[in-house]
């Protein structure tokens, strides 16, 4: 039987930020999925076409990313060990979705190289959340 150790205040700050980050991701998913036409209405046609041509499997990967991340944020606040698996699933889906966006589309040609900054930030945050929570479990902060 493991002893539950009280996490530091930084854990709670990171947990709240993880939840907020993933709530933003969920809102982005709903906008990109259900409000695509209004989202791309004012974009140049080449950019709008790129968004409209995103395959279904990308959208599914995006959904897995944000919803497993959201559940990860919630379970992190509840200090549950399943947090690690949820952030692991989110990380894998992030690598698929963002990898496709960066390498499988013409996004850099169409919108410039600066457009890969946010996908790279998403990847880095996903990696951080996964490994931070693995460390939290090793430190005994999870039930």
C-alpha cells in the first residue's frame, strides 16, 4: 500500500493550467469542426481550401487529443493515477494530428513558417504534461 503524499502548490497551479489549456483545446475543436465555414469565411481561398480538405481521421485525432486532455486535467485535479494514461493518449493523438498539420499539409507554403509555432507549442505542452504526471505518480501524489 502506497502512502499518499501531499503535492506542492505548483502541482495545483499546473493542474488548473492543464485543465484551462485543454478547455481551450475543446473550444478550438468545436469551432474547427462545427463552425468551419464561418472560421474560414474571411481567409484567402487557398487557406480556406486547406482547412476544408482536412481528412476525417485528423478530426478524430484532434477530438481524442482534446477530450483525453480535458479528462486528464480533471483527473489530475482529483489526483488519480489514470491521469498518466489520459495525458499519454492525448500526447499520441497530438503527435499524429500536429505531425500531419506540419508535415502532411502545405501549411508552411500557404501561411508561412511561423504557422508551425503553435503546433510545436502544443506538442511541447503535451510532452510536459505527460512526463510531469509520471513524475507526480512516482512522488506519490496520486491515489
